C-alpha cells in the first residue's frame, strides 16, 4: 500500500481502522496477515475515529 493510499484511507469517513506492521511500520490492508515488506505477522490495529 502506498503512502497516498494510506492518506486516502485516513481522509475517508468510512475508514475507521488502520493496520500497521509492528516491526517496520508498513501500512497494511485489513486482510493482510503478513507484512509484504519484512515478513512479520505482528500487526497493529488502530481505531482512528
């Protein structure tokens, strides 16, 4: 996911949760169980409402 996609999700009223790799900080989609960048399965979930 690109930085532009992450910003769009933040600005979208429907996007209330952000998923991020705890190891490297890469933004993930809600259906990603493993970080495509570093391979970690440790994912943080942030409610931004």
